[in-house]
């Protein structure tokens, strides 16, 4: 199975092989700023299973874990498609919305719940 995540203009793509290792919903304040929403959802893939096509610009930011995160976004439309969490050097995180696939697997965990907006329902575990 191949899944393709793209930016809004389609010039930056992350082509992913197989299923994600994990899908995580994050309520941290940095994900809220990155998405412009109340949370972010990331699909984590092994770096060896992701091929990037197109040009990206990178913004490095600190994280609560103390390890930087390198966000990669399209220089034309500004969409963040993927990021590299330095605390997991063998993984690439891809914004689930970049796949534009309503059948994409749901998150199996939620993190930084202390920053969850009270009107956002908590993640229900299966």
C-alpha cells in the first residue's frame, strides 16, 4: 500500500509505504500554532518507508521533550506536510490532513491532554 501526503498546491509530497507505525493526536500548544487548530494529528512512519518529492523549507523549533523538531513546509503554499522529531531520528511524522483521506486510520493515542480545549472531546480508546 502506498499513501501520498501533499501540500495545498501539490508541489511537496511525502510518499509513504504501508501503514503508519502510530497515529497520535497532540494537544500541545506548538501543534495548535502549527495547525491553526486546537490540535494536530500525526502519522509516524519509519524514515526508510517515506520518500519526499519536491522542495521544502525547514523551520526548527524546540519541543517539550527538549529535542528540536524540524518542520518541513512548502515554500509556495506554506503547508506543513511533514516533520522530523529529533528524539525519534528513525521516524518521520506526517500531518494526517495532508493525506486528505477520510479512511485514514484514527489516532490510537492523545498526548498533552492538559492543553486540550475543554470543548474538544477526549479521544476514545478502542
